[in-house]
């Protein structure tokens, strides 16, 4: 008769479990990093719109100065990705509004879209002396 013994018990079990769980852990880590990058891009877009509106309000509603400042802050905060963003400034009697919009590339390639839309709008009252009613 042949007798068989079980080989060594649970010696390699933890390695197999780790190999099964590692892809899930890496996927979660990649998702957290992507969320952080998109959140940073949204903050940069909001800050750029605020900076552009603030400078435009200080320059008595100069929309070209506001748009240029917005684009400069976007390029400074996002690097080459900031070149894909657009800035638009408009003014009314007492207000200046700056809007910025663009697409931020995703590092996770198997999602439906390769970019996520990011936009921000800021409205500020023009500075300086205004004759009242």
C-alpha cells in the first residue's frame, strides 16, 4: 500500500493570498492618487479664476488682464496640462466674472473617458471709487 503525506502544511498560503490581493490594493492606491490629482487640478482652476477676477477688479474691469492672469496661474499650477484650459472674462457695470474650463487627463486608462472636465467661475466687484445714487 502507498501512503501519501500532505506536503508541509500552510507554508506558501500567505504568498498566494498576497498575490491575489495585490492587484486590488494597487487599484485602490491608483484610484486614491487619481482622486488627489483631480482635486488638485480643481483647486488650481478655482484659484486661477479668483486671481484673474481679483486682478481684473483692481484694474477697473480689464478683461484681457484678467484672462491672462488666469492662464498664467493655470500654467504655473498644472504645468503643460494648463495649456489645455481656456479662460473667459466678462464685465458688467460693477462686476467682473472670470470662467476657466478644460480637461484634465486621467492616469487610469480603462475608464470610459480619458479626461475629466474641470471648470471654475468667480465673480468679484470692481474696486475703486464709484459715484453712488
